[in-house]
C-alpha cells in the first residue's frame, strides 16, 4: 500500500474490475483510494483502511470498475450538436472557452481522464488546459495542439494559425511551442470548412517536412488531418508521426484500390500512428454531388475492405500501446 498522505479513505466495490492490461475482467476485487489516489487494488475481504481512518464505502453493485478512458480526438470548443465549424469559429473566444470548460467537465464525469485536443481558436485550448491544471474547473488531463497549422483559407483557418511557405510554417511552429503546444497539428488537406476542399492536398511535402523537422527539434510530435489519399501520401513522405482520419479518396472523387493499398502498407510502418476518426456528417453534398451516385455503385462496395483495413490499423496501434505511450 502506498504511503498515506491523508486520513480519508474510500473503498470502491463493484461486481467486476477491468484493469486494461489485456486480462479478462475479474470479480471479488475492490479499489481502495486515499485522498482521491489509488492506494491498493485487491480482494474485497483483504482491503482495509488503517485503524482510526475515515472510511467511506461505495458499492456500485452489478457494475464494472475500469481505468479512466482516453479520447484521442476532441474539439472542446464545439457544441457537439451538428453546428457547422465555420459558425462555431465565428463565436467570441470567451464563449468558446466557457463551452470548452463545460464540455471538459462532461467528459470527466463520463469517465474520460485524458483527452487529446486537436484544435481550438486562438488561445482557447491553452487556457482550457491551464484552467484545469490550476483547479479552476474540472476536466481530464489535456494534451493540446493549440491552433492547427493550415494554409490561408484552409480547414480551421478561423482558429488563427494560417501559414504559407516553408518559412511561414516554421515560424508558426515556433509560436505554438512558445505558447505551450504539446504536439503540432497540421491540416494536410481541406475539411468541412467552407473555404476548403477535403479532397485536395493543402501543404506541399516540403512545407510539411519543415513543420515536422521544427517540431521534432523541440521534442514535439506531429499529427496531420488527412481527408484524401494525396494528403496521406504527402504526410507520410514528410515524416508526420500520426495520420488522422485516413480517408482513402482522391481529388477525382474516387477510391483507387492500388493507391489506397500502397498508403495502407506505408501506414503499417511501426513509427506511424493512426487515428481514424468517424463522422456523422456527409461532406459529399457540398463537394461534388456525383459522389453520392458513385457511392451506390459496385466500385464503392468493392473498396469497403480498404476502409476496414484503415480502421484495423488504428485499432492495432491502440492495442499495442503505441498511440497512448507516444502521445502523452
């Protein structure tokens, strides 16, 4: 049992405990907390607080005790109700921060104890992390990118880090690191932002390579939003550490099996982490109406296996602990 710093103990009991190590859930165990910190885990009949301690017992019955959850992709300033990002990005920073604090509290109470924040306007992400660390509000441990780096008019331009050319992006990396970025987020393609095209690559390989080089020089990892195959390829060629979304479509609004397979193989390298995010929104209505027709053809059905491979790659990264170990 750990050295006690307080006389306040809590014994948490439930039908099962799942420790996240790969072992199956077990029964008959409990968790003893001391001043909010885990003091011991063991059989219910063997755990006890020291003599004279104040012990609170919480029995959750037919429930499962498990470690805190990790959310690998959040935008805490967003309302989460389907409001378009351009509308959210037009709101005042103080309103966005208040919403971010509210969302962070909701996340924590839902069991998320670590969240990786992938882009917020101006200093909202940094202020959110600082507020939680200072105990001004409840929330998960935040791993923040601050503002995503994007081309002029690119995806999330309204966050405030538009940068073009090798010297422009190098300068933006340095600014973000100065402000406290834990990692550097790159918009390698467009996205849902109205002024961008998700199927078109944004930065050149040379520009992204400079971002990666500068981030690594300061000991920071990089992550690239990739909504097309050309974006994935550029990010891989530039040495980006994590590929986000991994959408296997190109500017011709088609999925090319051989090209997608090559991307999948490259993403299988052990030093590349994947974070395939799923969306409810259908962005194709805004881009090109004919894609909706193509999705109903046999071509789309034949290529579902490619998308499944991408999801499996992301799951394997989590299973092996690479994503969590390298990004926290």
